[in-house]
């Protein structure tokens, strides 16, 4: 069966504003490259700080419709610590430093949703890490205790509590994590940010940066398909696409994720899940599934993470959709096979040591990105903080972001491709019972 790559979130978000393409030779005070959460937040903050400057925002496709309109909509404010992460003083300190950024990131999403009145089904009631098999839950009780000792809000849920909350019997062990964690419709959030961009931001779509020449006196000249932009200051919000422009090569790499969204549940299907309130479920081990019951009563299913730098072909997409059908059948056996309405893929950006990018690459050229699958909230915050840093402003949060460990080295080329594919395939195999 032919499957068209179409983000359900974007398709259901309503009509987007259209912006022209940019061509010719242009001079500007500020250029923001990439119109996802990072670029949108950066452009908004620059406009607030420099009301009379020229600010150009470009995206090679449509604003807000890359990963920012394709993700699963978990706004992370309280990150689950990794196994053993809180035990060693060094990794505990790193977790606590990142926790500060996460908390501020979740709060920034909430602030924008509230102040800009963005209608995106924002739900601040946390989400659940859940598994079917007990060994995959190893250490989660201790982690819940540690989170609570650190002032967090975690609760262990047994099979009965999970059944009553989620309306399905698939999961046996769960950990609910609140503390500011939220769920939302990501494309509607991004669209709300686009619709409320300050008037001084000149936005352009279908405008691809093909080359960045770092200028010795500061700033850069950015070549477009048809022309170039000479900018005094540049903020790069390209996330997984940084290496394609020669930035952060050997430090960050793309991971392809594929998701499906069903049509709305019918009344009898609603009965089958006891008319459960919307929820979001994550797997505590790498390679497990992400599942949501959305506010508009659809099911989101994502159960693959792969190293496919060239993207997911139509044939591959059809196969991934079949895996989503299987994941749905395990959890919602009453759903017919053709319940899926949309299937899509997108690139998230990863680094080997789970660190993000927040730095001045050359004088006047700044980059924020690579959030290891948690960029909805972090991109929204770090785009804003980068605009402040690039403006010479500082704050404890900017300082904290600058102090974080940088992405560590990863090899490039065929050897890396082979290792990355093997590692991710292994993770998917280990997590099979959780698909
Ligand atoms: C399926 C999926 C599920 C995810 N789930 C979650 C989740 O639940 N929670 C979470 O926090 N994160 C999640 N993520 C990750 C999250 O989507 C990203 O971290 C986030 O979108 C990063 O925002 P960004 O603005 O930095 O990058 P992006 O959203 O990737 O935006 C980059 C933009 O740059 C543009 N661009 C690329 N190249 C060029 C160029 N040469 N010139 C001009 N423009 C260019 C792209 O078109 C794109 O619009 C998920 C990602 C995927 C794919």
C-alpha cells in the first residue's frame, strides 16, 4: 500500500499563514535560519530586544512543519533520570544542572501558551512511563523516590491503577511524572507561535540556506538558492540539519522517528477504554513505544527510532505503519486495522553524550539545537536564551546553558552508519515486548 508522509498534527492544525520565498542580495541586522521551535523563539526574542533592527527568519520549507510539527507533543519539564544517573556525584550534578534548564523550558512553554492564548490542547497533568514486562521497569521505584527527594512529583502505578487511568490492560508497571510535564498538540503550538510573530520579523518560506561563509569581521554571508544574505548576526536553529551546512559535524547526528495517528475513536471504542481522559505514555527503555490518547480522541503511536540520514522512503513508511498497526492491536485490540489516518516521519537530533548545542560558532554566528528528542520545550527556551546571549545579555539561565557539557565527538562515514544502525536495531529488538 502506498503511504503518503503527512503529519496528522499539521493536517489537523487548520490553515497556516503563507510566507513568500526570498531571493536576491540582502543585508540584515539579524538572520535566523530554521523556523522550528528554536528559530521561532529566537526571532520573537530578538524582536523584543531590538525593535528597530531588521530581522529575517528563513525556512527551507514551511515554518513550524519540520520536526516541530511532527513530534509527539511531550513538553518535558522534569526529565526522567537515566539508570544510575543519580547515584554518582558527577552524573547527579549534570542531571541537576540540566534539570534547571528543563524546569525553565516547561515554564516557558506554559507562559507562551497562556500569554499568547495559543489553543493547543495544553494539558499540564504530566505523563506516564509504562511497561508490560517487569525487568524493563528495573530501578524505576528507586528513581521515583529520588525524583521526589529532589522536589519532583513521581508516583508508582500498578497494573490496576494503569488500567483505570489509561483504559487498557496492556501495561503492568508505571511511573507517573508530573512536576510541570505537559502534553500538547505540537503543530498547533508551533502555529500559534507563527501567528503571533512580532511584526518586525520578516519571515520567508521555501528559502534554503545552502552555504554559510563566516565573515572575519563577524556575522556571516548565507548563500540561498537564488541570492545571498549578509547578516551582522546569525542564529542557527537547524537542529538535525546542522551537519548538512557543515556545522557541528562529528558532534550531532539525525535520528528518524515515524509516527501514526488514528481517526477519532467511535462511541463503542470510547466505551471499550472507559472514556479515559487524554494521556501520554513513554517507555523507560530506549527503543520502546510512545503512545497518546489525544484530546480530540485519537491514538498516536510511535515505535521506531532509526539511523536513516537520507530519510524514510515511501516503502519504508508503509512498513513502519504496519508496525504501528501492530502496536495499536496489542493495546487497543478492538481497533480495526484501517484506523490509522496519518503516518509521517521526522528527524530528531542526537548527540552521543545527550548534550545539546548552545554556543557561538564564530563571531556573531550562534547555534542552539540537538535536544535528543526533548526539543519541544528546550528548543522554545534555548532559542529565546540564544537571542539574549547573542544580544550581549546575560542571566543565570544563559550562564547555565553555556556551562552545560557540549556534544562529544562521534565518528562520521560508513563506520558510524554501521554502528548507529546496529545499535538502534538492537534497542528496538530489546524493547520488542513494549511495541
Ligand atoms: C516523531 C518525533 C517525535 C518527537 N517527539 C518529541 C516529544 O514528544 N517531545 C519533545 O520535546 N521533542 C520531540 N521530538 C523532537 C522535537 O521535535 C525537536 O527536538 C524539535 O522540533 C526541535 O526544534 P528545532 O526548532 O530546533 O528544530 P526543527 O523543528 O527540526 O526545525 C528546524 C527547521 O529548519 C529548517 N531547515 C532545515 N534545513 C534548512 C536550511 N538549509 N535552510 C533553511 N531552513 C532549514 C527545517 O525545515 C525546519 O523547519 C520529536 C521528534 C520527532 C521527529
